[in-house]
C-alpha cells in the first residue's frame, strides 16, 4: 500500500494503478485498496471506471467519507457540477475535516448562486487550513473512524509542540470515542483554561459532563453558551436534554416542541420528545412521536425499540414485516440492527411466538456485546477488597462518623429486580421525594480511585481506611448538596442507582443513618429479564448481554450482599419481588416501617401517583399490582438451559433447585 501511494504522490498513476490492481486481486473488498484504485483511475483519465470502483467501495463501506469526496472529484472531471455538489455535501456530513471537499463546495455553491452556503463552506475550509497539517490529518483520520492512527499522530504532535488546544480537543474526542468521558472532561478543562472563549470546546465539555451524568454542571456550561448564542440549535437541544435528566420537563418539552417547529423532519428530535412524554406518563403522545421518528427514518431501530420498551404497545403485522426487512438488510447499521432485534423479540413474545422471539433476543444481545468492553475482573477485584477492608471492626472503630442526615433512602440491587416498583410505592408517600437513578455515589467513589494504578491493584476501597472523621462528614455533606437539585423539599428522598450495592461500605461511612433497601428477584426471572432489556448507552449495565456475564455478576452481588448483612447487621431491608407481588399489603407495611413512615393510602394505590418515571418499568408501575410478570421467563425455558447452567456453575442456584436463589 505504501509503495502504491508513493507512486500516486509522485504522479505515476500507471504504476499506482498496477499496484492497486494487484492488491485488489488479493483483497477485493478492502476499503483503502478500492479507494487507491479509484484515485489512480481518475489520475489516468478513466473517470467512468473510477466511478464504478467507487460504487463497489460504497457497497462495502457506505460511511467512508473519502469515497464521496473522490466521487465529487470524478464528477468535476466530467463537468457535472450538481452530482459533484451532492457528493461533496455527503462527504462533509460524514467527515467534517476534509478541506478539499469544503473548498469544492464553496466554489460550486458560488456557481449556483448560493451565497450563504458558499460563505459557510469557505469559513470551514479556512478554519481547517489554519490548523497545523499534522492536526488536520489526525482530525481527518478520526472522522473516518481510524481512531488509533489519529491518536498516534496527535500524541506525537503534542510531544513536540506542547499544549496545542486543537490537539487536546481531538484527544478529548478520542477519549469520548473510547467511552472515557472522565478523560475527555480533564482534557477539555485544560483547553478552556487556555482558551475560555472557545465555544466549540465548551460545548464538547458540556457533553462530556452530561455523559458522566453530571447534569447540573452540564447545564451551567450550556447556559453560558446560550447566553452568547441563544438560537444555536445544538446548545438548545442539549440543554433541553439536560433538563429532562434533572426532571425539569416544564422547561424541556417547550424547547423540544419549538425545535420541532423549526425542523419537523428531525427524527432524533421526535425521539427525544417521545422519551420525555413517556417519562411523564403521556403514553399516547409518546407513541405518536416514536411513529413520527420511524416514518422519517424507516430503519430507525431506536424508534421501534422505544415503542416495544413501553411494554404495553403491540405491533401490527405491517410493522413486524417492515422491522424484519430492515433488520435483515445489510445496509442497516449495527446500532439500528440490534435495536430492531430487541424490538422484534418483544413484539414476537407478545404474540406468543417464543422460538422466534428468543432468536431475535439472542441475536440482539450478540450484536450489542460485540461493542461492549465489559470485563468482570476489575469489579470482582473491588468486591474482594471491599470484603477485606470493610469489616465489622472497621465500622465499629468509626461509629458515629459521617453526616447524620437520615434523608437518603437507597434502593439497590440488580436491574430488573423490582426496584422501580419499590420506588413508586415510597415516592407515593407525602414525605418522600422520588428522584431517579442518581450517579452521585459513583462520582464520589470515582474521585477516590487513582486511574494511574493497574486494575489489579486499585486505590479504592483500601483508601477508605485513610479517611478521617472530618473527611467522611464532608463527603456526606457533598452528596447531600449535589443531590439537592433533584429534591422538592420533602423529608426523605430516594436514590435508586442499582450499582450502589457495590459501595455500601462507603455509603455507611459517609451517611450512617441512610436507609438501605435491597431489591431482589428470583435468579432465572431477574437474569432473563435483563437479557431481554436493551439499556440506554452510557448509563446502562454492560454485563447483561450474555448469560455467562449475567450469572457471574449475580454471584458477585450475592457475595457482597451477604458480607454487608454480616458486618452491618439490621442495616439493610431485603424486599423479595415475588413476596411484594404475592403478599403486597404486608410487604408494603414492612417497607414503610423500616423507613420510619406512617402508612398512607397512596402507597397502596401507587399506580395512581403522577410522577416522572425514568426506567424501563415506567408503564408497569402505572398499573395495579399483578402477578403477570413473575413467571414470564418460563415461556422461554426450552432455550434457557445455558443460563441455568451458568447460574448453577456460579453457585447462584443449586443443581436440584428448579428456580430458587440461595
């Protein structure tokens, strides 16, 4: 390849074409080989053949921006300005870091009399041309998905040129692509310290904060930007999204609706509006929004999945046929495909077609797992160290430490274990604020970690032994202050972040009077319910996309909860989902008594409570208690032997017990 490119850069198109042809015989679908072949053919004046190669390249790599740039250059060679304009426009939509495409667009727009578009393209071209060539190349590589190559280039440049703000900004974008928003946040803070008026970097900083679920800080940054550019669509959309995360729907809904009036064909906006309406219980309107999104983008898997995720929507035959067709289409993106798989799994389950349903659930999980980077070893190391650090003697020596406020009620456990139902019951009480899954404990724990240490030797939880009385009180006060934005003045509030079971020692250390409720569900039912659920990116668990990972995680959960029960006796109330459903009134009385609450009728009629519910169980907790979901997994029992075997292997279930946790 390198020799072929040397021929091309030297203007020896015939040698480049010969080399590309030889490579193409060995690697007929290789992206860079096909691109090289097309460029060499255009150099030889064989433009029609170059366009045929580009058609083949698009078939194999439909999102490669440079193929559209090259197609534009071919159309220019053929003196076909309109197809060239279309091709260059597509190129910069896919990769905004292509100065050749922007320059060509500026010239073509001027020819067509599109003055504003020409000026915008010229500005984009000028911005790129001002960048150092190495940074420009790195950005272009990043735009084409060559993240490793982009990172190598930008790091090498920064080694010799210091803190270049564009290089740091690109590293932040690479960190986001690697699902490391904490790293992106740090890099962008450095950029803004150097250039506080760099609005594009501040917007990316707000997005990194939003990704880290630091909602109030993200809102602060977005409001700074809106003060400068109040009509900027990206700022307005992201600000509305942050408002929904903070439960401020009275601000978010009008913002989404105004944006939709301006651009009614924006499918993502319809989706965002649908999420807000669903959370507020306005189901019929949410369905209309999801339908609108699917109508605008027929292969939009997320729209179909969100309809399925209502748990009450039923697809008709035409919708099922359309979903199946797009799922099987090779042009459908991976993300759309696994969303379609989960939607088809739910739709077919509702129709009683369990074999086909399981096929799609299994396929969707396999596709999703391919993009996950979940590794259980780190969490298991933390759990082991929790048991070694947080002993009964450890807590006895620190009795009375932390902040004394008894306001927090933590509901924790595995996802899909009934925690939303418990939350809805408690949030129906006049003295309890129902909030959402708050990430604040996770943020405090994150700050105690040392990311420079190897995964098998983490600083946390051993660092807990280094905290003194004052620091524990300070951390408790910080938690209460930062969660205050989600509260509405009631005596108690709920924190329903399920992963908090992993940090109960830390919670007890900084908030010794908080209530702890462990939501537990029968293993087969809980694990399979997780397997059927597609969680939102960023905030969702990644252990749920294989039976092996689910069973292994369940085992870690049981071991840790047994430890907390031993070292913190009487501290945790366990609510078994099956008991809550079958012996509802007695279990609710026990729950209220544990929380120090007097019984109120609203708690027993929880389904009448109007409040925002953010989880997948939103529609289910708006109906009276029922047994329908207890044994749904049994419809799939013929295909669940691998799950049962994994649960037995990890000693979650005994071999002779059909479906009973230890």
